[in-house]
């Protein structure tokens, strides 16, 4: 059950970081969606390791091999199966972890829950699994694109260095112009230098990714237990290293009075709109037609190239120094993951909204 995401649009993933391959099965995808394989591969390249000198140097081409569900360039409505071969595993780098728990990793909890764990790169708990989500998200993006929905995520903060303006102030076409994926080139350079400085010390650092979704119509999302913002929060919190989620005015809104927080309604060009958007495009758990925007908080990567205190399988206190190839900051590679999870969540809720549309009497 925990390997499947979605209600109507399903993604089931499989595979481990150091196994022969990872992959997935997409179910519930409507038929007739053109699948641009080059676009899917481009999305994969945005997440893949080794793409710059501030991320892990592990070299994976991350080429997607579709096995089913696509015929003559379009989805058939059948399940879409695909695999991504692992090619650059250095499993020996993790031999010292066979009987030792890494601090703030899933080693101890996996071992206790299942009685067995794959110590090589974290096995199933590795962020390598998120490559599969990129494929599901790319297919969902292609479907949403036909509906006019546009998703843009970007790095808005690394450590204490962050953007100071609202998302409307930035040119999203600049996001991919730098390795940090920040739409402000000046701030991006400061973020990049901070990551380099942290990396030199064998330490890591976290930050915030902001995501903006435009052109979602009114009516996506379910009331009570499957609210749209709750679904987005669930999707984001399923990503490795995520520690927090807020949308609209979020935690900053606690300083507002109700008179400042409420989004008053108005008529513009014959349509109902709001004068402000503190709600983040969602009211009562349902999209209201305004921009949906939210923030995702990532902790510092747990793998440090420094000595740390821990315990082993025998219950003895010991120390550990990680080996291998690791990110000092996960944010640059996490931007497309946030977009992918957003796309799958929105397509799922579009399909639910379509199924619950009023019956024409």
C-alpha cells in the first residue's frame, strides 16, 4: 500500500538505490494523451545526479524505458509500465553501514519495523526512488498542459539566504539559468557559494522550495478529508528530507488580523475573483481559480562526511564517518520532484472533479 500514490491517477514504484533498476506502473491515466518522450527525459535530467559540481557526482543517465501503455506516441488507457536502470552504484562505499545506524536516517526504524534492511545507500528509503516520481509527474504534466495548467517550482531559500519578494516579482524563465534553480541570479550566486562552502567542510544545509501553479480552474479538490491543500501537503511530505509545508499566507498569516487575511470577492471582466490571495488559491479544500502557491521546507541532508556518534546492531555506542557520493544540499535536484508530485496530485484531483461534476438534467 505504501508504494502507491494517488486515488484515480496511481503511481506505484519499485526498486532500490543499489539494485539493478528502479521503475513504476502508472494506472488511471486517461487515453489519448500525447507522450513526448524527449520531454520526459528532459525532466529526468533536471533531477539526475552529476548534473553540476554542487550535487552528488554519481553518474546516472536515468534513461526511461517505457514497457507498456503507450502506442504510437499516445497513452492507451492501459497501465504504463517503465524502468530506469541503475548503472553507477558503488555499493562498497556502504559496507561500513551494514551493522551501524546512520543518524537521522531510516536505518534504525526500517531495521526495527521489518527486521531486515538494505544498507546500500538506504535501499528503498533512498532518494533514488524519486526518479520514478519524475516520470509519473512528467506524464501528469503533459496531461495538465493540455488543460492550460502551468507548474513552476524554484529554490527560494538556502540556509539563511533567501528571496525577499513574493513570487509575482520574479521571472520564472530564469529558474533554469543557474545550478541552484533560483529565479534571482544574484541571490542564486550567493546560494551556490554557500553550498560550496558547506560542502568543503563535509557538512550539509537545507532550505525552502516555493511552487506556483497557474490556471487551475475552480472546483478541484474534495471537501473534508481529501482537501486539495491536504493532498498537496501529503505529496510534499512524502519526499525525502521534507520537514514542513505551508500554502498561501501560511505560518506568516498568524500575524494577520482577520480583516487583513480575508480575500474579499469582486467582479472583474464579468468573472468572480478575489482582491487578494492569502488563501493560496484554495478555499474549503477546493481550488478557487486563483494561483495556487505553497512552500516546502527541506532539512539538511542527513549524510555528513564528518564523524558522528551512533550505535550499532549490538546496541553498542560507536562513531561513524560516511563514505561515498552525496549532496551537500538537496534543493537544486528537489525542484523537479516538487513539480512532479504537484502535477500528479492535481491531475488526480482533476479526474476526481470530473467524476463528481453535476449531472445534466
